[in-house]
């Protein structure tokens, strides 16, 4: 089954997005912030590939690739992260996705993400919850991004 058939909400994610990741500790204090550019593409009918480019004010840079495949009504990650993404069927407006994953190189860290999009699909707000076995280290992230182009270059 193709992404457009199994996961139309994700298929609408295709394009170039820019925004900011902002990290907050459990007391609500901002502990990090960086710009992001997300390149979201569907190279084959049953695959999704997202490349995240991160840039900090101090010049630090990071790039992460997230290729994935459709399995049923889920998108499954299979590289340096293992997990899934799926539309929330209870959302009658088809604006909500949930994700859960672990990073292979960070044992004990698990992440949950909820993504909400507006009706025109040009603004996306995401929140992450990082579950770390030590409660003092729990923190969360907010991401606000806007689509720049309808088709990736």
C-alpha cells in the first residue's frame, strides 16, 4: 500500500519545512534552542525519507536522516532510531500524528511526539516528551515549523 493511500496525513508532509526546536526542563526553563530545516520526501510509493538539518546560534550543526517504510497504517523507522508514526484515527479532522521511538545509541531514552497541523498544512506544531529513567532529567521540546515549498528540491 502506498503512503498516499495508507497515511494521507503524512503524504501531505512532503516538502521543505523550517522552524525552531526549543527544549525546556521540567521547571519550564528553556535549556536549548536551534533552527531546523526538514526535507520531507516520498522517493517511492511505500517509503518516506526525512532529513533534518539543525543549526545553533553558536555555529554548531547536525544533520540526521530518517528513511522509513509503510507497514499497514504505520510508518516504521529502521535506522539509528526504531519506532513508528501513525495518524490518530480519533481525530475526525485528520490533523494529528503520534510517534514513538528509541535511539539505538541512547539506551533508556524513549521519545513520544504529537504533531498537529493546520487545515492548510502550512503550520505544524509538535511536542516531544523525553522519558529518561531519572525523573529529574525529564524534559520536553516544542517545535513550530512552516512549509516553504510544496515540492522538495
